[in-house]
C-alpha cells in the first residue's frame, strides 16, 4: 500500500529535523530466531516502514528463512557475547532472567517513535523521555502467566533449581506487569488477548487490531457450495502439546475419516502412535503449497486455544470452513454456520460429535472466504496507521519543536 506508507515516511540516519522531514521510527521485536505468526506480522510492519531498523534480543538469519536479510537488525549485547551469545540464542528459554535488562539497554536515541511487536520482552523497552511507544501485543508473556508449572518442571527440573526458578518467576512477573504499563499505546491481537491484558496487567488495551493474512495468496478457487463429504480434514501447525493434535487424530481415527497433518514438532512420535490408517503425516509443507492444501480440504480442525489463530484465518480465506474449539482467538474468526462450527469441550467424544454433524453441512466457499477480509493485509495497514495517527502527530510536533 504505497499510498498508505506515504502518510508516515521513515528515515533512520540522524539529521536535523524540520517540518518536511519524515519521522524516524524504530521497530522492536522479542526474538528473531524462528519464522512464525509474529514474524509474519513483523514483515508487514517492515513493508509499512521499510527504512526502520529492527531491535531484537537475538537474530538467526537461517531460522527466519532469510526474510529479514536485507533489514538493519540490531541485536542485544547478549547476542554478542563470545561463544555464549550463540548458545544463549539457541537456548534462550533457559536465560529468561537476563532478558529484561537486555531490552532496557537498547538505545533509541534519535528516534521519534518506537513500535514494538511483543509476545514477551520488547514491550519493556525504554525509549527516551517523550518518545511515544506503540506496542502490538500478541499475548501476555505466556510462560509467566499460563504455563508456569510446566515451564519450571520442564526446563528447571531438579528440586534446588526449581526453587530458584520459582523465585525468579516471581521477580519476572513483577517486571512483566511494570513493562506492560510502559507503552504509550497498547494494542491487542484479538478480543481474547485484550481480555488477558485486562486480567493480568490491569490495563485496558487502546484497540484490538487483528493480524494480517495475505488474502491475495490465501484465497478461494472455484464457485458453488462445497460438500463436506468430499476431501480430507486438515490440521496445520507445529506439533506441540497445546495444539491438541491428539484430539483430531483420535476423533478421525475413531470415525474412519481422512485426516492430513501438516507440520513438524517434538510430539510427532507420540501422535503417530495414536493415529489409525486414515491419518497421514505430511511433515513440513512449503508455504507455496499451503493454499492448495487448504482449498482441497473439506474442513480445518482447530481444537486448541490460540492468541489469534492465523491457520484458521488462512483456511477461511481459502474458502475452507473450520471446526474450532469455542475459545481464544477462534471466537474472532469463526462465525457459526457461516464459515465453520464450534465444539465446546476439548474432548475426543465432543470433537467426534462435531465432525459427524459437520459432515451434513454445506458451505459456500466464496461466502466463507469473504469473512476473512476482516483480516486482510490492507485492512491491517490501514488500522495500524489510524492507531498510529495520534502518537505520530505528537512525535512530529516534538520533532519540529
């Protein structure tokens, strides 16, 4: 959207300011060590502000698939420690206690606005006084507020270490609450996350801005209603416990329904033991192949609680209805009877019943796809620029004095 970008032009090199010069905007992102939903959002922010540098605790070009190779990525002092920097980056969850100090040391001198993309630490950056900070929050730091016992038991398993870990968690939670109060403007990725922010941080988000989906790539082909008796069911994502692939596998195995699973992860061996002959593990699927995989599915099974759920939004954009657990970000995506159906308990019996009922439904792919326009990249850019309007105006007024 070149016209939209023109509203907030960006430079990064220091120079004298006047009314006609563009603002200098810095982007902060927790970690650049994988390529997931948050990194897809970051890519769109980089399109909007192409000359803005990215401040991140760690950066791994390979693990981010080279998507940020052309960007000015500025990492924390931790990543530059001899030998240890690489080790910490590869096992960053073990060093969580060191990250608050690292993000607070980022230097934003000379910038007029800081925009953070945060699921954990970057909301805690400290810009110079009077420099606005807009935070796009994917979730309150999950391992501090939702998976504490699992995290401590999994990564800090021995009793003495667990005791130290629990003490550190108490300190970290205090820091996390304080950090959430720092941004001038706080945006939530979904209605679900807006509620979590109110509950955990005691702060009302300034707005909910849904993340962007590439609705030009993820789009519907063909016309007419799609029979839910044709094709296979689909599940997509990393094979992790909270994604609840086990529910889809057990339900489809019991009912003899074809199920394809696209994704890799540490749960694969366990999940394969649960799978019957109608379940197929596709492993890693290239992004270029995903739209076709979505389009040819009779439905996407989405049994997890997600902050938003890009996979569900992508499926809907392709005209594929979703069978979703009634919780989390799915509540913003799925419209009962229009682009999918809900089930109410994370149990195999409940999902199996939902799949059986779903098989008697018909969905119009174009009508399903139309509901995804709420998540288009153009809409995201427009909403972000609208929300940024007030901080940008204030920053420009200060910049020109």
